[in-house]
């Protein structure tokens, strides 16, 4: 089996990496121009042809791609190969009712598996060790993406998928995996269930956690590491670009996600002006695939908010690193003129005592304004101490402390609603952090 940790690629000097990226960018641009009518038309409208790409800077001349383009060309209109050449398709659901569909050739699956294998190795996985995969299987790319990468690395893969939390606990105890994968909110649910049935989540065989598919904060990392006695790393990806395995935190530093930049070129732009932002500044992530055959994308606007930086990591890798995703443009709340992401509020909550790491933001329309209520749960111990009385004076003081912390950190005032333990729905996949309530017409 080919060595997954490829020193030649992962520790390549920036000049060599950029030459490789430019060569692959030219090839990809030529492919989509020739085979995808949507891109040919977009290139012509921008007044550019593939042969006009001479440097990586020229990528700024290329058109953007957005999720609506995928839906408008549903199901296979943006594919660069005939469907007979496909090995697999995946899809993600959308509000329009039609999913966004992506496809893979056999070579795409091979490359994807190798990327995820590299990510798992970056996160502490080793051949011969067990990996417990609690990502959902199916059209969602998470489960199968991690599965094939784990097998490619040579790990013993446990394809448990999401849900059935008691079974998850049984398999963790009996199979003794070293690595666990899933959404951070669901893995936290597993740990809480263990505590509830009298088991110690810190006493398992687990050493490393590979978590993604939803934005999560540094405080959530601390909560997971303390509850499970593990190192918790962030993995990044999205189906439109490839799936999980686009970038991964290393277990040595846990300081930024190493992008598989031999397969992707990444930019960060101001989502309003669409202009690039300086290194280190926050903006919208934009990805161009460099090696995909079935479904290459040019300057795909992800909607994810993060920053980039270059420079050698303590682990020895030289790849471009992205920050943890701060949130999605879609999830950003504008509260009295202030932009706030749920992950910023999460940071405040997880620093407070007597709260569990589960919350929801309920958005209600109030005329031309939006009223945002923050729903949080108190711990079992706190609920017992308050004699199960949610009107207890100490809980009013706790509300005030939460409100002050959110105001100090996020510069917004929120209505705080404290709930008994177990009130907020636990997710077996991506946690629902923002709940928008339909607006009734005024006067009705």
C-alpha cells in the first residue's frame, strides 16, 4: 500500500507546491472549458480563456461558482464526464427541495480516500488501530468519506454510523477503538449518555477525536477533551468541493487545519466586495479543485467564514492552514446591527458553570426586527440544587451572568431562557443551533 504520509508533498516548499498547483489549475480550467457548457459560457462572459492563465494570481480572473448554480443544473449539468464514467454520486439536501448532486470517478474516489487517510494520520490515526465512525452513512459524504479513508490508511474501521447511542457505547467499550469520528455535538451526546448510565467516558480506549460537519468552538473542544480524555481535532470538507478531507488539524499543534493544497487552491474573499482579503483576515472560503475528474469546481463560494495563513507548522507540514470555521454566512445573525455567529455565543456558554453544552437560538420576527432568544439547559446537579424550580433566585442571577458574558463578548443583548436538563433536542448528526420561526403577518 502506498505510504499515506507523503513527506514530499506535505512538506514541500511553497515554490514547488505553487508550481504544482498552477499546472493542475491550467489542466482543470481547460477541462471545464471544453466539457462543461456552464463554465465555457462563464469564461466567455468574463473574457478569459484557459490559455490566459499564466500565474496563480490569474485565478482572480475566473468566474465564481455558487450553490445555486448546482441546483440550476440539477442533477448532472455541471459534470465534466459522461455518467457512464461515474463510480458514485452523493447529494446534500437543500431548502428548495432539490439536493445538490456531486459525482466521482474511480480516480476521484481513490484521491478522496488518500486525502482522508492523510487527514486521519494527521489527527493521530495509525494502521492496525480501530476507528469508530459515527458519521451518518448514505448520500451525506461524511460516513463513506471517513470510511474509505480509514480503510486506505489501514485502520480497522467500525461503520457504526449515527444514532442508537447505547449501541455506540457498547461498541466503544468492547472494540476499544483509538479514534472516534462524528459531529462534535453527537459525540458529546454519547459522552453524556455514558455518564447518565453510570459509565466514565474518560475511562475508554479513545485517544483521538476527529470532529466536523458543523462549526464548533474552542470551548467545545475543551469540553470534549475533558469529558472523553482525548485530543479533539477538526476536519473540514463539503460535498461540493469533495467531502470530508479537504483540511485537517494536526494532533501535534491543534493550531489551524492543513489544507490538502496539492488537490485544492483556496482563497478568502470579502463576501460583499468579492475581493481577496489579506492573509490572516477573516472572510469567505473559496475553493478551486485541481484534480477532480467528474465534478471539478472553479472558485466555489462555500459560505464558510475563516482565515488563512502560510508558514511551516510544528508538525513539519508546509501546507496552507485555515482557521476553524467561525460560522456560515447563512447562520450569521444580525442582532440590532451587530453580526454574530452561533459559535461565538457557544464560547460564552461553555465558560459558564451550571450549563450543559447544548443550546439553540430561536429567531422570531417582530415587525421589521428580529427578536433572538437564547435557550440553554442547566445541569442535573444545578436543577436538583434549585429544587427543580426554574424561578429560583439563583437562576435569575445565572441568567444575568450569561447575558452579561454574551454582551461583553458579542456586543448583543439576548433574551435568556433557562431550561431543565434534556429539554434541547440532541442531534445524531449536525446540531440545529438556529431555529427560525415563521412570521405571522401583522394585524392577523
